[in-house]
C-alpha cells in the first residue's frame, strides 16, 4: 500500500494496493499489522457506513470527546467526496488548521484521522457511499462538532451554504472559537 503524510502530523492518506485481473480487482482494505507499521496504531472497534443521495451533501464536522474520542479510517465505496480533518488539539502547532483531500471509489484511497480532530465531508457525486472504521463506539453524550462553514477554518468546500445539503443538527454546531479546550496536544497525536 502507498502511505502519504499530510501537512498535519498524524493525518495520513493511504491507498491500498489493488490486484487486477480480467474479472476486476482484489484489495485488502485493512490489515492491522500493515496499518500499524504505517503509523495507524489504534484498534478499530466499529465500522460505519453512510449513503448520501444528493450531490453536495455535507456531513460534519464531527468528533467525540474523551474518554471515547475516535480515530477514523475513511474510504469511499461508491462515488467521491472531499474529506476534511480539522486539528482541534489545544496546544498543537497546527490547531485550527485542516487537511482536505478527495477520496473516491475509483482511486480506492483512504484518510486516517487521529483522535483530536473534527472530521467531515462533502459529496461530489449522487448516491455516494462512505465507509469508516472508528476506534471507539458511538456515544451520544460525548458527541460533538464544529460548524462546517466556520470562516475561521478557511475550508474551501465544493459547495457554499446556498448549495450544500446539511442536517438540522449540523447547521447549529458551534464555531471552533466557541468550543473551549476539549483535546490537548502533548506531542504527536495525543489527546
């Protein structure tokens, strides 16, 4: 597999190797030893899948607070997305900065998002299916988020507020400046 670092330490762009023949291809989407060797040193506990019918569906920016903070391994099974990870670890040299990459079923690439980051995406095609592994199960009482269009984040989404399809819950999420310290940077990806 190919592993690429991003401008924010700990966030990785991973492309599993595909083995092609006349029937199509085979790929290992996750193999614990190989991913640990690449820097993904968490144990995943739950798999999630979303289907977004309209183009420009925005989901996020979501996170879970400690002690059940989640690392995520995100991939697209059908369609494509712009996937975003925002560093929300207070004291981090990249606090408030983000990584945005295009993930697609065609490319077969993945984004690893460590705990201490808010995560979200915007679909680029109709009927887009996204699969992601998480390192902790969902906890409603620890669920949190940042408003996807917070101007302080400087995210260039494919669609602005007039075209994006956003849930009522995500429309009222706070801005980063209103969150307070939830995660603390102690070097690396510690929370």
